[in-house]
C-alpha cells in the first residue's frame, strides 16, 4: 500500500479516553513517537506523548489502535482497544512541573497484542521531524500549520481516524513566546485537542524566508504539542486555560488561538525510558 504523507499522518495520533477518579469521562489526544531510535540496529522505544493534564486523575483509560493485516497494511475498520486500570500511573511525567508533557511506553502492549495474533498499525513521529538548523534558516514569522487530534472528542469512530485542522503561526516560531519554549498558533482549539501534534505541513511546494518557491518538495516539521488556549471571560478578561479537556462555559469565549510546547521539549523525556 502506497500512502501519501497526509494519509500517513492519519495514523500518527490516538484518541485518549479517561474515566476520572472524580467521576465523568474526558478525552484528549496522544501521538506516537520513537525514543532511542537506532536505525543501524533497527531498534527504538515506542511511546505515546500527550499532556499531563489529559491523564491527570484518570482511574481508567482507553487507547484504540488500528489493526494491520498479514501484509502489514492498515485495516481501518478493525481496531484493537488497550484498556487500563489506574491509567495515570502508566505515564512518565516531564521532570519540570510547568512543562505539560508526559509519555507512556507502548512496547509491552504491542507485543502482547502480537502474541494474541493482532498486529497493530501506527506511524510514529521521529527525531528527524523536529526543526533543524536548516529549517530555522528557512522559516518565516507566518507559517501554515496542521493540527491533528480529536476536538471535543470528535473522530471517525468507524475508521478510527482523527480530525485535521489548518491554521497559521500567530507568533514567530523562531522565538520563545513570553520567554518560554512555546509558540502561539492561530487555530480553533477546543476541548479534546490537548496533546495534539502541530506541524508545519507543505505538500508539493512551499516558499522559504527569502521568497524562493520550492516546487515539487514536501516539508513536514513537528513544531510542537498543543496544551492550552486563551479564553475571554464575560468581563473581557483574557485568561490562559491549560486544561482543554473541560467544556467551555458560557462565560468563557474561545479566541481561536492555541498555545503549543515546542517539540524540542519532547526529547527531554527520552531519559525517562530505558533503551
């Protein structure tokens, strides 16, 4: 099966459903990533990355992953459900309290599924998709971005597919917004979008910083991870709401902006996982 880049991206995320200790259900987004990747020996540590607040106080959790056939091709309508008790305990948190990232190793569960005769299909992000020095020389203040996830828990449940949303950078991606390794993006970010990967995605052509058109070229850069968004209250006050899990109340009006953690911070969790 020959999958286009955009088709491959549909298999990069997973919907996270939590039963909270306080009662109720919440949803968020996770995405697959490879730590300790050694292409020479074909080894890596597969994980799912999301926000800390997505799995906070989760008594139970579910991840639904697409199955593969004997040829290793995805079977969109056949899914494998990973169900967890004490879900929060499976995640390793970014060591800095104010960095809203965490990750969970999935190798044991993929191996257990294989023992049962179920092959799973997902396409992880890798280190080589993070911004390089060459990328940074090309980037402009305004770049097209793609966010992949499950806003308000919405998804194609029959085919286990996420929702794509397009937008632009709202602040210069080369700068640290308000002095933190974060970027503001102009995109509609709703509850359930927390943990969504945000990419610079150009298929077929793009324009670099100097105005040169790069025709016939694809560009995909993992820019960061959505974790928060500013809301306007009924009194006109702007507040930053890090927990995008909860429904927006009448007194909170979304500004169609999202705040993402720069992707380089994902690598700061690699040391939490053994090679």
